[in-house]
C-alpha cells in the first residue's frame, strides 16, 4: 500500500500508525502525530480505495452506509500490510498505536473489532461503529481515546456512545473527549489526545 515511513528519534516509543480521512493522504496527520509523540516513528498509510478521486480506506454505498464486504476485505489487507511493514522497517509489531480521523478512524476501529493484536492502543478522532453484529476480540489492556463532537452530523453522539460500549464490553479502557463542535478535528481535541497519550506512556 502507498505509505510514508519516518524513523523516530526514540525506537522505544510506540510507532504511530496514521489513517487519514476521506479525500486525504498519508501526509495529513503528520503534524498531529508530531504533537502527540514527537519522538515516535511514523507509519502513515494511504487508503487503497478511490471515491470520485478521493482516497478512502474502504468503499461506502452512501454517506455513513458502509460496504461491509469491502470493509472486511480492506481490514484484512491492512492487517497484512502492517505485519509486513513491521518486518520491512524492523519495528516491534506489538508497539503500534493507531491514530485515525473520520474514515481513517473507522478502518482503525474495524481493525480493533477484528483482531486482538492490531494495536496496543488507539486514538480515534470522530469514529463511527464500523460494523455491527460481530463478536469482538479480547481488547483488555487496549486503551482507546475517542475524540467526538456533540454536534457531529456524520457521527451522532449516540453512535459514539454505542462504540464506547462495544469497545468497553470487549475489555478496552475507553476515554471519550467531547467537543461542542461537529466533525472537525479541533486543536483542543488534538491536545487532549496528546495529554491522554502522555498519561499512557510518559507518566
Ligand atoms: C466514512 O465513510 O467512513 C464516514 O462517513 C466518515 C467519512 O466521511 O469519511
């Protein structure tokens, strides 16, 4: 898959795996990653699907209506990519932390829903429930930060709470940061994600 890799100054810090939003590229979340963990290596992936020229991580049938077969296929494809990238760049595969926004948060969520060892932690900005009616793996010891907007027209507050319940039900420790705004990723939300990350790994 098309991607960008930047070796960090400190190989012991988690590798940040970045997933952009619809229409984005692997460059979009680099400033966010540098804010969250300046010394980490970065593995940033570009979604393999194009919707009217806009990169995405899986197909959708309409706004908010996912093509579940494609979602499953792309989830496996990405999981394989991450395993291969760990070998290629000599990274500790058990030290990957996801950072995703919007469509990127949804594919990161799907990886968490399908594999117990996809990530050791995840920062999901404005995620939806990626897929329903599947049994989640054991996610105990997987801390998850969710950034959400009370007035997000794409992901409602009730869907955020549903996602939180599903992940918590699988054992994950979930922290939701609420903003009063919509789907945008605000500065204060990014800072809250950084503070959460520091509490997990630097305190
Ligand atoms: C999705 O399709 O993943 C969500 O609707 C978020 C987005 O607009 O990309």
